């Protein structure tokens, strides 16, 4: 009798555990695609669509805390994506494309200085290049999804 009780107990607890895992997986905002794989594909697509330089930026996925979703640093030619701030695939796409647009636009030391000067003058939200990058990234995200994921 006790063996039958424990058998049913473990079947029910096990089933509840599996159901909980399935619900958590379905509710996941990043689904099952690895961040690095998605970012690599977005970069490859962008470089093919907008060839500019031989020196592509280094892409870093950081688990550090940041106030930003991503950054582009001209002096070290690096795009950094802050994984803790990226909540969905569409956000990963848009932030990656936003930072690649900065890479595309800032090609010289002078352009980098101008960006910083405008940042001091206009702030982040009203910065002309930030407005441009947000707009371009939003549009490119739609095209990427249409071309690669549909």
C-alpha cells in the first residue's frame, strides 16, 4: 500500500514540476535562441547590407550592470551589449542595429568628438545621432525580421 502511495506521489509531484518548467519556458521572453547566435546573424546581415570598412567592430556581450542597453566605442571599435538589460529578441535586434548604426556613422576621430560635443549640447534623448540611430534601428529591425525570420 505504501509503495503505491509513493509511486503516485512522485508521479504527481514530477508532473507538476514538468508543467511548471513548461509554463516558465513558454513565458520566457528570450525564447530558446542564444543571444550570441542572434547577434552574430544580425551583424552578418548588417555588414552585407551596408558594407563600409574592413574592420568590423568587436562585439562584446556583457553581464555587467549598466544604465545602457548597448554602447559603441569608436576608439576601441567595440559594440557592447548589456545582456541584463535586453529582455526580448526584438530588443536584442534593435539595440544591436542601433549600435551598428553608430559604428557606421562614426568613422573618424573628428566625428567621435562631434558626437561628444552634441551629447553635451543636446543630451542623450535629443542628440541628433541618437534620434537617427533609434529611427534607423527600428526600421532595420522590421526588415531583418521580414527577411530572416518570416
